[in-house]
């Protein structure tokens, strides 16, 4: 049984603004997270209950609720010094 993937408002906004090839790569990854929310290439962020996965130059930062079977995408951002600030 797969998980539901929910994007935060800001994540939806970023996703809509991407170039088509980046958009497709990220959407493909979102579908894969619905099937396997903790794939082998995922990293747990230290100190907080969030996960990070790379897609090209972007990072998807998300949380997983196993009880409700939901993957909540907190942030879609290009890798920079500000990617993880405020989480």
C-alpha cells in the first residue's frame, strides 16, 4: 500500500516554476516516494525528524507519517547555504 504525498504550499509554488526537465525529474521522484518513502539514497537530517533526498541540483526535504501513510514535502530547493535554514 502506497503513501500519499502532500506538498507544502511553498513546495507547490517552486515546483510550478521549474523548467520542464527539472519538473519531470522531481515529479518522478515524488511518485517513487509514495511507493518507498525511505529509499536507499535518502538521508536523515540530524537533530530533526526530516529526511532529504537529492534530485539533480535540488533537495526534497520531507517528513514521513507511517501511521497515516503520508509523505509531507516540506521544501523543494536548490542546494545552497539556505536550503536547510529554518527547518
